[in-house]
C-alpha cells in the first residue's frame, strides 16, 4: 500500500494505527510513510498524502493537539549507535573519518563532494569514511541523519521509493548466536517478517507492531528476544491460534502506549484472545512434538495477557472495592491460568529443550534458571511473621476440611519462602522474566489455596500481597506497569482493619501509602 492511499477504505482512521508518538524525541511518526511529520504540517500530510478529509481528520488532529511536539531543529536525536528508532527505516550510509567532522550521508558521491568542499583534500576513499547505519526523523529540507546500531534482521519492505544508488541497499547481517543456536532456531521462514497478504490491514498493523516493538519485553535476554521477534511470529503463519495470541498482545501494548485509544484496543485484544483460546485449550490436553512450540509460545503470551489486561484507570484504586462481588476481579482466574500453563509440557519437555525454542527455555524456563540461594535475613524474618497469621478466621472449617485448609496455607507459605530465594537468584543471574514470576509461586501453590483465594479468605489475600514484592524486576515492563500497586490496593479494600496491618511490608516494598479515611469512604463497599 502506498502512502497516498487510505489506511482504511471505509472506516475513520484510528490515530494509533497511522501515527506513533515518541515522547523521548518529541516527534510524531507516520507509520505508513515511516518518517516524522513536522508539527505545522500534520493536517496537510493527512489530507494530501493519505486523502483523509475534514470529517475523518478531526479525530486525528484532536489526538495530536495534546502532544508535546518539537520543531525539527529542536528534536533530541538519540546518542550514536543506539538501537534503531522504531517505525523508521534504516539506511546504509557513511560517516566522515576526519576527526571532529562526523558528516553523514548515504552515497559515496555525496561523501566525495563533502571531502572536496569541506576538507579541500584529495578524495581517495577507503580511510576517509566509514560505513554506518543511519536513520532520519524528517525528509526534505529538514533531513538530518543520525547513527544507529545495525538491525539484527533485514528491514521489512519499505513503503518509500527505493534509493537508486546501489550503495544504499546493503543489508545487515544477523547477530552471532551461541554455538548451539543455529540448529535449534530455524528462522529462515521469517527472514522478511511480512504478514501474509490475505490478512486484514488491522491484523497486519498489529503484527508489525509486535515484531518491531512488543517483542522486546517478552524475553529476558538477546536470544530469547530474537525468537520473539522472528521465529515465534513465523509460527503464527501456520498456527491460527498463535496468530491471535500475538495480535492480542500487540493490541494490549498499543492500549498501554495510547491512553486515548485504550478502550478500543482492549476490545480488539479481547476479541483476538477469544478466538485464540478455544483451539489452545483443545491442544494443551495433549501437546505433541509438532505443536508444542506454538503452544508454549501462546502460554507465554497468555501470561502477559493476564497481567496486561488489568484495568489501568487512575481511579482504579477507589472503584474496585466491592466486597459483595463474586470474585476478586478475577484474581484466582489469572492464577489458575498461569498455574495450568506451567504444567502441560511434561512429556514433551526433553524434546522442547533441544528444539527451536531452546534459547527461550534456557534463558528463563529451565530449572537452572531458578536456583535457590541462601535466605535473605530480612526476608526470612518477615516471612516467619506470617506463621502468626490467624488463618482459621471467624468461620473455621471442621473435620477433614480443617486439615485441608491448614495444609493449603502451610504449603502456599512454604512455596512463598522458596520463591523469595529463587527470585533473588534469578535477579542476580539476570534471568528474571515473566515466566520466572509465574514459576516461582503461582505454578506451585495447591489448588486448595486458590479456592481459599476465590472465597477471599483474608489469610490467602495476605500471602498474595507478599507475592507482589517478588514482581519488582518486571515493574518497568509495559504489561506489568502499576500491576503490583493495583493488586495490593484491591487486596487492601477487601480486608478489615484487623488484617490490614499484615500489608505493611508489601506496601513499603512497592512504595504505597495506605489509603486515607476519605479514600476508603469513596470506595464502594470498602467501609
């Protein structure tokens, strides 16, 4: 599709499908044209290049009005050799080798002209310039190149006209993987990562967003991230349920990035998830060597979906305290989903560890990635205090049920204590990932504990609150942003005053202040 066509043939154009705001650089990028639009030229760009006329432009202009956009001369360029700026194409270029010059261009002809005029020197080539990878935010008179690190796979086909100079068409090689990576990760089928032509425009947009941006927080290290950017999206071409899982995750990421469009993207994510879950549930009953890789990928996406699909309203803390609700906003549901996702591969695990997802498993999912280190004295002391929890409550069970309840609590607490050691080790090793977060505790607690949590038993909620402490390494991930605070506040409003003192340590670790009396008064059902 050329830049001169409508992004959609009939529907008004969504701002976020066409435009991307980068607050670090204060620029607005057109994702179809793949360059930044000058603030004064936004309306003209939409009208002349995309034929979006007045009625449909209104929504787009309203979206851009509230953005802090810099003039081209004031845009903050990234430091040299950082990762490429998303949504911009990369170009093979040259940098002048004269000390202090750093002139950039994309053709040898222009570099020779630069040397002849700026340095008054004989142009011999070779040592007078060096090859680099370039990007630019703007085109035309405002073109200003900056150096970036090489992309790890070739760029998808650009919507812009190709350069006529053959020197600008060089493709960069992929990073050198570990010695056992090339055979285990068959990436050839996704070298271009171009969505199939029969996908809808919206699906293509979501897919492209995933492989350009969303993938990064899916892995804990460079090789697992490479899988999420290349091989795993490639599996979606053949497995429809995985396609929907990827698109759902991308939609949730866009919902996070674009608050004005949050509700719409959450609905899109929910629709894709609803289409991907039924076949996933059917397949997980008996994973095979043929389908275990897409199932494992979807299970990882499901974990992200469970975290990212949480409400993100600023008023969330004061609106979700209804103690009469049948469930605690689905908390046991996401724990059960996560728990089940960790236990379905036992009979094919040995084959998976030697397959295409080996780097993902080795970095974040193997037993070696979850060692237990000696106890942290402070953590141990805090956790020992939980032994004093009045777990029986006001309506104690009797007989066999009493024994089951006591066992469920003690097992969950023992698992929590071990989880603190495993989490500390994973942080030290740099292997803490979303999968670590679910393996160390949710995957190990007994079903009886989840039932207690579903009934909103206070002691069960207190243990869950302490689990929030362990999620700190993921707090900077888009799908976990604010999750711990939201969950803790939700727990707080479900507890009576006599139980809230047990939340002091989790509150302090997460950086929360207990709500005021006015906050509690405003929270429905919390009084």
